[in-house]
C-alpha cells in the first residue's frame, strides 16, 4: 500500500527524490485516491491537494507516522468502558470510510463529545502550537503588535484564566522565522482548517446528507482561535472555566495532555473527558448551531474545567489536586459557519417542526454576536460566552 511507500521514502538520502515524491503526494495521489474511493470521497482527497504548501512542510513528519496510523482502528477504540460513554476516540484517516463517519456521528449523538486523531494535525505541530500559545500568553505587555492582527492578552472577568482571541490567522508579513509563535500558529490554523473540513464531511455523511453539504456552509473559513492559560490553584479552587456550551458548529480543543479537569455534563453528571491518551488526540465537541441544525440529535453539551472544589465532579480528587499544581495551556478552535447562513437550515431540510424562534431567523453573524455578548460589526466572537442565553441553557440542563 501507499503507506509502505512512505516508509521506503523516509530511508532514502536523496532530497531530489523526496521532493518529487512530495509533489506526487500533494497533487497526483489525492486524485488517484478519489478515483479509487469513489465520488463520495473526491472532496476529501482534494482537502489535501488544495493545501500543498502546508503538505510540503509536513511530508517528512507524516512519513514517520503513517505506518503506525494505518494500523490504528478507524472507528472508536476507547481505552476502557468507563471512558467510552463520553468522548470516545475515533481515528480519521486522510480518506475516511463510511464506518468512520457513522461512528463519529454516533459518538456526537451520545454525548456531544469525542476525541479525534488525524494525520492532518501532526503531534509535533500540536506541541509547537502549545509552546507558541504559552509564549504569547505569558508576554509582559498587554498587547503584542508583532502579529497581524495584534494579539491582546486579557484576564477573564469571572474565571481564573487569561486568554487571547484570534479571529483570523497571523499574517505572513508578521510571522518572522518559521519557528516564531506567529508562524507556528499560522501553520496550526491551516492544519485545523483541513481537519475541520474532514470532520464536517464525516458529519454530513454520517447524517446521510450530501458529503459536501456542511463543508459548503463553512467555506468562508469563519473560524476563531482562542489561546487559554490557567494559572496554578489551591485545594479551594473551584471551576477554572465555568459551565458553558459552545455556540458554533464544532470546537476542536488541544490540551497539553498532562492534567485532567475538563468535564462534560452527561445524563445529569459531570464526567471527566479523557486527557492523556492517545497522543495527539483533539477533543471535538458540538456547538449550539449544530444542535439546532440536527433538531437536537447532536447535543451542544455543557462542559467546564473543574478544580478540587468544583461541585458534583466525578473526577478523582487526586487528579484535580494534581491539576491545580500546574499551569494549564490549551487552544480552542471554533469552527463557525458562513455569516449569512441561517440557524434553521438542516432543521427545515429534515422536515422537523417549522416553528421559528428568535435565534433561528438570525444569520450566523447576528447569532454569534447575540450568544457571545459581543458588538463586533463583522460578526466575530467577543471571547466571552456567558450571556443570559448561556445562563438559561445551564439552568434548563441542570434542572433536568
């Protein structure tokens, strides 16, 4: 198979040959895969070919991992029965199968959460992104003018954390060297866009929709990246991030995998989301727009980052005590639809209740402003998500 060819190339000393193979991988191979796989997977193949510059930079790293990832299960393979209930693990290869798509949707329908590994977002790039985020968040000045757009680090008004909200990738003119924080985050953002498109295609296929249906609703790349830093706490530390649900389509969360604390509110209980395996797993959860579009078949689950004093946690006390002994860095990627999309698209298509609500007749730009408490005229996120709508959702969920 072509995974074996990757391994043979890795051992060659010829940079010329490597360059030729990289070109073939970026341009020819996706087309061949698409032809073999069939029409449903054509766009999946072109997810790779449409992003050749990033692929060239990552080819060598992919070679080292491809054989191992080809041997992984394509469907959920959670480490134990206690963790399959919330956020099971699913591996998404470059060309996902129908079984992968169905398993992914089943996982989201169960709890709104899953963990995803994919060669589209290499482990090495994830680690670089976390280091870059930490560098930016720990800067002394309130604003970093070396990035375009500038990054402002903000102390959250209610949670013990600092954050920076990026509503567009860092500009190439301000990236500096390839190892600068801005350059690393630009590469990471590009990789996440690829993963976003692959996941959206899996969701569409799993819901028996046209494979490109959701992808077309997100082709403006209206995404945001939030860099988060939680300082150390004490035995008296409660929630490090309060209960909330996300309000876009999907969120891709990267953590350092060192400490626990992320919990999902599932079937009336705060359940820990696995954090330490497998290596390179992104936590994916559904937002309220996807919940609305699927007529609540895929829930936008409440979640939080718990501390030792958090109420109702089922995480082990030892794990939460260990978590507050460390600073915690994470990166949340919010995949929002095109700004003129309507919140009721899939709801109406599937013949569900035609009654409309205030939020269903909003376009995405207005909806995001409403949910995030922002006043951005461009419909970008404000960085906050704790509006009255959010409080109402929490109250309804916890009241059962």
